[in-house]
C-alpha cells in the first residue's frame, strides 16, 4: 500500500558501545529508519525516503518490507558510499560519535576493520553550497509518496532541509516536520535555517542543538519564540531523559512533558534513535489529532518503546497494541 506518512533521512549501519562497555556491531539504523519505526508503531502505512550506495545491505531493505515499511522511495546509487555510524555511550551519560579506536581500546577490544578511517557520520552536512552524496534533494521525491499526509525530514544536510521543505510545501504536502542536523545548527548558517522554517509545520531540535545555535546560556522558551518568529508555528525542544518542551506560537503556550521512563529505569537498553522515534510518533499524532500536546505524547511513547531494545527494528516486533496501551497510561 502507498504510505500515508513518510520519513526522509539516512539509512545507516550502526555500531555502538553501550554505557556498560558492550559492543554492538553492524546493526540496521539511521534516522530515517528510527523515525519510520516511531511512526509505524501506531499502525499506519509508513514509507522510508533515503539514498543508499551500492554497498548498502539489500537484505535489510527486505526486512523493511517484511515489517510493513514501504521503500519505493529508496534511491539506489551506482557507487558505494559510507553508511557507517558509530556511537559510544559513556558511564556519565554522555555520547561520543568520534574516535572509535579509542573507545574500543577503552573496553579492551580491537577496532573492527570496517571502522578504520572513520571520522563521524555527518561529514559535509554543514556545507550550504553542496549536497553530500547521501543527502536527499527535491529530484529524489518519488511519485509513489505524492499523496502522503505528512513528511518528516530527519537530520541531513543543510541543503536538504533548505531546499526540500519548500519543495514539499509547493507539492501540497499538508504537514512537514523537520529535525535539524546537528552540524549546521550554528550562528554562521542561521540565514539558511531561516529560509526553510516558514515552510514547516513543526521544528524539532534537541537542547544541544539549541545551545549550539544560540549559545550555552540561552533560555529554551526564548529560543523557541525566536524560532517561531523565523517561521515555524510549533517548536519542540527534545531534552533526552528530561522529556520535551513544546511551544505553540499562535497561543503563546508552553508545555513541558516528562519522558516516559524515570531516571535509571532498567527497561532502558539503548537510547540510540530515541529522538528520531519521537519525531515519527509526533508526526502521526499531530496529523491524527491536530493537537501538538497530544502529538508530543505520541512521540514520547514511540521513543520509550524504541529504547527498550537494540537496533531500529526491535520495536516493530512488539504487539500492535503496545503503543496505544502505553499512551493510555500517560497523564
């Protein structure tokens, strides 16, 4: 079936080191996939939109189909490209996405050969003059997704968000949400950010990205008001274990919602993709209900289910009623 909801972004090959020092190597991942899972948990038809190199495991695309995710929007490139992503979660709760050799040495394991030469997974995303090879562009938009109710753009190149959001708006997509790329959330690129915000329904940065763009001491509510003045009617600041802050421009309403899991909850296994899953759930909730606060609850539930296991596809193995049941438990 053609998808009602679309998540655009990256499909990656994830390797991570947990906060307990356990290595997980070669997992299906990427922000487009985690966001798609966050949306699909609500029983909707969801399509993935991404570019992949010739070296991306085709068996993983078959797994997407087996879990009900549409992949007509996958653009297959003829050349191999770098799909690697590495994260190390440290005992203090922080995360590092660079220098995997040092982190594998820290846990007493050799560096996997395929991670040699790895820098980080977002090279080139802060270049406003050039699309990186795996960055989506307007010409990649598939006709099969033309009637989607909503599209979420996960973190990608500044070129993608600057150019694709206005394109989708002109194509008649009713709801467009954007999660910014961390590398481009800097004062030097603020003008490029301002160019696409008038075309989005909601902007969903993390608190870290807010600090990067506006400085370490900027108050989140003040920043949210600035971003809505730049054009986005809704701003959701993702705050990790502290939940989210939602600002609605038209009503000047601020809502703070806690994460589903309390601190140190043993059910939390791997927080990779939590923010992306939140965005997928938020997209569905906003389209269904029209209520941003209720949409944020959808997002919090999606994130809570994804982080209770390893890899992006874990949550799709849960019973179909898992997300609605958990939603009913929220205040």
